[in-house]
C-alpha cells in the first residue's frame, strides 16, 4: 500500500475558543468527496526546499509540512500565513491566488517576490496520523493549528472545495450527530477534544491520541455516528490484509465480526475494548456476518473474555459448529437504545443476504441508514463466490436487496466505507452482469475447461489471482447452467442455443 505525506491545518481566529474553520470537499472528489474537513493536502516537491524562518524552534523533518501547510492554506482559503515588513494587501493576494490556482506561479516564488517568509512560530504541532492499513492509499498526515492573521478572512473558490465556514466544535458535532453533515474520521476525534474547551486546551489530548496510534492503538474511525470501524490484521485474501470489525451503538454496543486469529492482534483489540468498558460502555452481544475464518478468528476468545452471547444465522452457526444464544433471521431488529442525537427507538435491522455464504447477514442502523455489509462488497476488489456454499444467483439477489434499502454509507468488511452506498452496490451489480455477458460470449459449441475459460473471461485481471477468479467463474457457470444457458459436455462447458 502506498503512503503519501500530507498536512492538515486547524484554522482558528482564537486558539482559546473551540471555533475552527471547516471546509466542504466537492462531492465529485474520489477521496472523501462530500465530507467536511480541515484545509490541507499533500506535500509537493517545492515544499522540501522552502525556506522557513525560525526553523530552529521546529523539528527538521516538520519543515516541509509547514511549507505545505502555508501553501495549501493559501490555495484553499486565500489566507496567507507569512511574515515580512510589508504584507500584501487583499486585492493583490487575491490576484496572486488566481495565478497560483491557474499554475502561472508557484507559492514559494510568490513569497520571494514579496520578501515574505513562512515562520515556524506560526505553526503549533498537534500530532501525526498514519491512515490505518485498511485503505489502498495511506496518508502520513501532520496536523497543526494556526491563527488567522489580523485583517484576513478565508474565502473558498469553487473547485476541490465548495464551501467553508467557522464553526464551534460543539456545534459541528451536534450537526454530525443529526446527520446534517459528514466529517472525515480524524477530524471527529479532534473536534471531541476541542468541544467544551478550546483549540489550545484540546491539543495535548490530541497529541496523546496520535502518539498512542503510532504505538499501535486502535484508531477512532467513524464515517457516521454510532458505527465505529475497527480494522484488524487477519489472514484474509489479498489485496486485503485486514478485516473490519464494527462496534455499533453508543453506550450499549454490538460487536460485529471479532476477526483476528493472531494473539498479538487480539490483544490489541482487547486493549481497546477494555478501554471502552472503562469509559462506561456495555457490550450487548457478538453479531456474525458469516462463518469465514477471517471474520471469526477471535470469536471464542472474545466470548470467554467478555462473556457475551453470540447472535448469528442458523447456517453460520452450523458451519462453525456452535450453538448461538439466538438465531438471527431476515427482518429481525435489535434495540440500540437512543441514537447519538437522542432519538428514541434506534434499531439495527437484520438482512439475510446469502450468496457469498449461505448464512451471510448484513445489518442496517435505522437512524442514518448506514449498512454494515460484511462480505457482500469489498472496496478493495470484487468478492469471491466459492461454490457450493457460495451461489452467484443468490448473491445477485442479495446485492439487489441491499441496493433497494441502502440510503447512506456502506461499510464493507475489507476496505474503507463509502458514503454513496447505493452507487457502490449498483456498480457491483453492473460489474457482475458485464462479467456474465463476457462469459456467455466466450462459451461456444466446443467444450472449454474452466482453465481455458478463466484466461479468456478474466484476461483483464492479474494472472496471479486467476485461481481465485476460477472460483467465481465456476459460480457463474453454475448460474448459467441453472438458467439453461450452458451445459457441461466432454470435460468442459458449452453454450446452449
């Protein structure tokens, strides 16, 4: 997985206040489109050679991040964080910004022309966060708070960003809990530290969080209120290396898919669960999406440690050889208590979604419509359908079911969540349909083995995964045979006219 260096800037008019500047990212962006975030971006080559005044007050490896922070802040908000004898007046700043966005000048060249310098004293380090290993691209991001210079006001130019506003941390969290705005996960835990305090007062706690993360502590990853993603290292199929467990609820939590089998990864998980218990939370039960090993590696140890009941579909229980406390069926609802914004009758709906596994379940919380999809989708690759327990026709019906009920964010077992859940499901439905049409077009009156077919039908994927693709190919052949569109003959498969 690739890593990119990035910077994020907490912009405030008064560090003794919890007020910060949040920007809304363009919904069309692939990375966190539609989310609110702090201004920021990735480091450019020019940032590594930028001159920084009073560099001695900062760590040497932080200087390029400060240069990037000043550049990104000016590009995204028009706020110029630099010092000199003669500051640029507003009209000239606006003109320079237009030139910069048009690629006619670079930021550090502009500073040189105006005899201005970035000053390390303006940047207050809050910590560094490396994206956990559930994402295809990981960002090594340094966070700084900075104070808006007197006489300057942020201004958003429509493009990568569509709006920006000052907002008290408390108010932003209220809006987030009401479902009125979505906020990138690292910003959530920072706003929680600012709320009721101030930017300056919350910084030490944020720094401790980030230091704990660097030592392996579980990240606080919330794409929507009440659903925490917990990526855990498992022996799953590549390109995935982790399986997402989930904690759903507020003070009373359901634990979905205790995944890791490695004792060290289990201990890391226990450390976090113990922390939640110490904070006053209560675990109600373990829920299983299905029986595959990369989803249940810590099941028995979790039951023994926390004394929790198991809730699963009957087929999943039979595959695991366990007797759960309760069998879950399609249409069941589990009580979540009050929603994060205090609404009553918050429920977790149960959907039976066979296809990947005969006992597969998906879950949907009723306040925000978020769906925990298990292995119905992956945001890293396509899902393997492995007969006989895997069944492609049933899988397609389950995808259509989820597509019909999904209104918000979808949470997969592998890869990051996506806010446009219905679009993701439609993409996978279309992808499977196109693959089936390609299989049909490849079949002829002459028998072909699955060995021959997979190389033609999956010629657009890495040959290293053809062995996995062959499983899904077999599932596709079974579906076509059930529909009378192909037949097995002469040691291979032929198209039926």
